[in-house]
């Protein structure tokens, strides 16, 4: 693998570009930014007679549909990443900025990589982004694969944190580079009134054995609260970006994306400063999803967005994957609230057949779901509508979740409940608190229709979590 990577990195800059889709111009009083995530470059990808030898990231599974732009059993060939950026670049404006939420190296066993190779891949992706977007500021976040061995992110300075600070100094200011090199996180003013916080949520990631017994690894919780408090005093709004999201995983029932204790603390901080945080943006899951942060009373206070990946990879046994995607956010220049999403995607099967990358607009979120904006209240109402039997809104949402991977795949039963619960439940503690408030407070008749739906939603999710936990314990015992 190391020889393949080194040889490949010499060739990357010569890859060809491709045509771009049409995009949206600025609207009065708005700004825009772009989100790319989970590039997962696999330098070993090549078209081979033996489908088990196409890419190291398939781990021996036969990539029988491999083409110019990749295969669903492989991580991204460079041609796919180059194609995404080449199609995105003409849509950008000089006032835009980009958030890049991590994971550049491929999904391969640890012995196929090293610290030096991980740094080389991050460097290559940094150079590629710079070539396509020379005039835009990029705000990166580190992913769990942006370290070696993967997931084992330490709570102190190391070669990869320091390398990232060197590679990203073209975009970040000295103060941001200092905390990046020390703990993998930073804060920077985007423009007057808007600050961006890039968190290192890998410090809270379950597989990270280095930080498993730490209550505040790298002092990031303390730093986060101080930074948000200062932003509140300065009347700034804040965008939070990170790789691994808060809340529950949409495909793993009773599992939070980060450790539950750290999840609860992050959620508590975000609730406390929900008047400061104008949006949260994540990657990691490779799928397209929304979440809503509720306060202790069950009122929606924050909108969270998980962007789909550029890599199309899935395991051999997974039922579905995602088509490659990138997106643009539209925000209000008045309060920096997120107003809309333009989601772009590549039909990978079609692109390989035609040997041409025709990136398309998959959806505009407000138009797709009949929303006026993407405020927490609007997103919660959308999430509650998914509870309806045979909900067409949910069917559309799940199709977008897979980035139009396969329209014949149906998500019902426990699959649907998982998706519903992820949208509006970031903390299991909210269920118990909300149920107690309902029992001690108003009657059902005096509550609003949406309050009753929320009560039903929380009850169903609480029952589902309990059922899954009990079932898991009975199997393991």
C-alpha cells in the first residue's frame, strides 16, 4: 500500500476535470457555504481483471461493477474526488466558504497505513482542495480515519495534529492553529458576527481507547464552554462543525455516535448555548440526515445537519450505500440561521456506464418538503410528520438519506422508527424528563397537536430504546 500511495500522490495533480451542473445565485440578504466530507481516498483503486484486487478498501470483496468513478464496495478513486471538486468549483462565489468535516484516508486495515501515509493523504486532499478553490477559506475538522492507528486520537499534541496545523495555515489564524496542534480543535471568526468552532469529537468516540476513561479529554469541554460564553458576550452567532455527530446513529438502534456520557455533556452544553449556536454540521455516517436538539421541556432549539459522503463505500453485506454527494447551505446574513440546502449528487452507476460525471442537483430542501426555512421548529414538524402511516415525506427523506442509491429499498418497521427517533432525540435523558413533565403537567386535551405528537414520538422512542436494550442483554447473557 505504501508504494502505491507514494507513486499515486505524484500523479494526482494531473487528473482531468469535468463539467459542472448549474447552481443557485445569491439571494438578497443571504450568504452561502459548502460542505464536503468523508472523501476517503483509496490510492490503490484501479480497474483489474480480478474484481477482488480492484481496491484495498473492499478487503477482498469482489468489486464487480468497478468503473472510472469507483465502485460501491470501494473507497473513492482520485477521479471521483477530482470530479466532485471540478463540478462544485464553478458554482462557488468568492464570498463563499467551505466546511470539510474529515476522513481523508481509506477504510483499510491499520497495517496498510502509517502516520506518514495518513499525513500524505491529508496533504494531498488539502492540495487538491486548494487547487480547485484557491480563493475560498476552508474550515476543516479531523475525522476518526485522520489518525494512525485509526480512531486512537490522543488528548495531546502529536505528529498528525502538528502536520494539520502546518497544512491548514493558509486558511486558519495563529490562535486557531495553536489549539489545533494541541488538541485537534479550534475557533475562528468567519466574518464579523459569525464564529466557527471545529470540534474534535473523535476524543469522545467509543473505539478511541486512549481517552476511554477521561471526563474531559484535551480540556475540550472546558474550552468549548468558555468559547461559547465569550461569543455570547460578544453577540456572535456560532456554527459548530465536527466529524462524528452527537445523538444516535440512524442504523444502530440504541447506540449514540459518541460515548453516552460525553454525548450527554455535549448536548447539555449545546442546550445551554442554543441561543448562540446557529447550526451544527457533521459527517461520519456517509448518509444524509437531519436532527433537532430539544431543550429540557421538549422545545426545538437547534438544527443539526449530517452531510452525505463523497465516498460511496459499503460493506459486502450492507443492503444499501450512498451515491457520492456534496452540498451548499444558504444562510441569513441577519441572524446566520440556515435557510436552505442545495444537495448535489452523482449517480455512480450511470457515471461509470457513460464514463462521464454528470453531477446533478438532487434536491432543494425547502422545496422538497414544503418548508419555509430550516429552523428547529420547521425541522421538528417535518420529523413528526414522518410518524404518519405511509408518510410520503418519510419515503422521500429515506431516498435522500441514501442519496438516491436505490428507490426500490423500503424502510419500515424498526428501520423507520430508528430514523424517526434520530431526527428528534439526541439525549435519552430527555425522554424520562419529558415523560415526567407530561405526567405532572397538563392534560392531553390542553396540549397542542404537535405537543401530543411529540409525546407520542418520545414514548415510542423510549419504548424502542428499552426494547432494543433488553433484547440485546437477553442475547448476550
